[in-house]
C-alpha cells in the first residue's frame, strides 16, 4: 500500500535527483523507496543485505559517465560490423 510522505530537502539536491530520475526513466519516488528499502534491509541484518548485491549490479546503479563526444550509433555500427565479420 502506497502512502504519501512529505520531505523537506535541499532544493539543489531535489533538482539534481529529478534530472537523475528522468535520465534513468524512473520516478523520484521509486528511487527514494528503493534506497529506503536498502537501508532498512541492511539494518535488519546488521549491515548484511538479505541478498548480496554483486559488484556488477552495484556499478549499474551508479551509472557511467560517457565522454561528451560519444557517438552511440557509431559504436553500435562498429560492434555489429565486428560481430558479423
């Protein structure tokens, strides 16, 4: 059951979090809910997660920084050419 929660947070953090949420196609509410779930899960297990998060999955949650001149289409074409050679 979802319940409404009102939070008072720094405006700059909220603005940055909204941009992050939009880039990852998620709602800010769901991101916060997932983070709170992680916190209470750690607390219940004395710092150990009920299901450990692998380093790979953890890296996905942190995102990556691509260079500003990164050409996704070019990289896809390069991969496809290499794959079919």
